[in-house]
C-alpha cells in the first residue's frame, strides 16, 4: 500500500503547479531565476514572487511604449537594463491603488515592501550572473513599515469564545443543526490553537498519529521544513481526547484517512474553513474583537510571555527563526514590564510618617 503524501508535501505540489502556470505567462528567462532560488526558498515564497513579478511585467506592458507593442512573454531581458530607479519608484506608487480588469486593487506598506523585495531578488540574480549591466532595484529604498498594535484576546474573552463554541446558543437555527456535528471538533481545534500558538496551516496539516497523549505533545511541521514537538496542557488534552473519540468513528474520504481535523465532507479541513469558523464564532460573542486564527496565535504568545518573561522561549515555541521578530511583536508588553521596574528600586528609605501618609 502506497503511503499518502503528507499535507505539507501536497501543498508544495499544488504551489509548484501554480508557479508553473504563472511562469507560462512570463518571459522565458524568468524560469531560470526560479530554478536558481528553489533550493533556498519555500514553495509558498516562490509562488508569491511569481505573482509579484507577474504584476511587474503587466505594469511594464501597460506603461512602457516598447513593451506595449509586444506580448508579455516576448519582453526581452534587455528591457531590464532600460529601467531606472525612478521608474521603479513610479511602479511602487502605482501599486498603492490601481485598476485591473475592472477591479480596484490596493497595496499597503507590507505589500509594496514585499513586491520591491521580489524585484530586488530578481534583478540581483541577473546582475550577479552578468546577464544585465545595471541593478536599479537595489537603489530604491524599502518603504518604512509602521508596526500595528497586535490584537489579542483577554482572558475573559478567551473564556467567552470557547463557551460560545461549546454552547452555540447564539447560532441561527440552521447553524445549530451543523453545530451538533461540529462542536466537538471546533472546540478541540480552537482550544489547541489557543493552547499551543500553532499556525493555522500547521493545525490543518496535523495527522492523527501526530498526537502524543502520553507526553501531551503534537508533532508540527514548521515553515522551512523542520519538525518539532509542541507541548500542551490538560485543557487542550481533554478537548483533543473528546474529539479523537468522535474522530475514530468517522470514515474519511480516500486520501484523507490520516487527517486529524475533518470537514463535513470528511476531507482534511482547509485553512479557509478554519478562518471562516473562527470568524463565525467571534461574531457571536458580544463586544469581541475581530478575531482571526493568527490572533489566536498572538493571544497564546502574549499569555506565555506574560507568565514567563522569556522572549527566547516564546520565539522557540512559536517557531520564529529570529528572536527579534518575536521581540518586535511583543514590544508593548516589554515596555509594560520595564515600567514596573520603576517601583522596585528605592534610593532612600521612606520615613514612617511618609509611609503612613
């Protein structure tokens, strides 16, 4: 019997096929760039680069007088040498808001920054290999990224969210019929994410045999390919045990037998489905913030940092390669902790009268 592909392997295959579709519509020399970066990038990163470069070549086709006369696939590599830093700055300005096929598109700071990073990598490859003589992209400054406040749930909000998942009392009559079939799964899924901080893609990728109830751990496939064990507490264990009892009685669709979390169609649940169910439940709780799976992850990271004060532990458990990424996200909490330091150090003992006052 042939063992089915792991979830992350299936995702990689899907992304690779989508990448090749994108490359079919780009100039042939683009393919060599993607072959070169393949060993050191993830399939998701390469696909994102392909979408970004497609956007760039469409812009060239629509705005460059020479390119406008030819098909995008026929745009020669020599055109890259004709582009100046100011042209790229105009392209980035264009990306803030533009219309394509009657649909308005916008890019915020992070989107523009990523597209410039893609273009820099693209130009750098051809410049390094002496296929072009200039590298204008490197002369364009990266946009300044303004950090946003992290939205996370407070302790009482976590409790209210899980209570709603368990009861479903605010659901419509139609939703309640489905809720009877999914509440054990949904409670296990949200409890697991809130209790471990795993990414939504890591969660949907879990197989039944990734659960180790003896040691209260789950085997997670991280970004970049590493497999790690993430541990959980008794609340997560209880929710998982309840769901596993139910899961063992479900016959999954062929090819999905190993998946832990199943959809109503008895297939591995998708990232989009998890995003939708988190959104559905969060809307039912009065005065709850607009919650996404990533915000459940932020909630866990915040709780762990407040309890331990160990930024390196938080970075390790969340799977951040660079602790500065973690530090940046939880800077507000660090500032709060630093403020508390002021009351611990006294330069002179207060006299009894002041203490009484």
